[in-house]
C-alpha cells in the first residue's frame, strides 16, 4: 500500500513525533507507515485523514496486485 503521509506532513509542517502524538501512536509507527512496512488500522487511517483534512483515499492507495 502506497501512502503520501510524508508529503502531507511536509505540506502541513508536522514532524513524525508531532503526528504520532496527534494520532496517539509512536513515532516509530508513523515511520513504519511512511516506509510502507506497516498498514494502519482503519481507525488510524481515518485519524490521519482527519488531521490532514483530506479523504483517506488521498493518503492511501492500493498498489497493483493488492486489489
């Protein structure tokens, strides 16, 4: 699963640590999501979308073969 969290963080001037605090997860979790090593729960994906004020689909995209 691809994601644009790093881009959204840069656009909103939010560090991994701050985003982790805002979403109630560890900074390591945010890092793992950005690197594509961890797929977030639906709840976390919705929290992230809410923070960035975008639809979940604008942050997370399925890659070919995942559909």
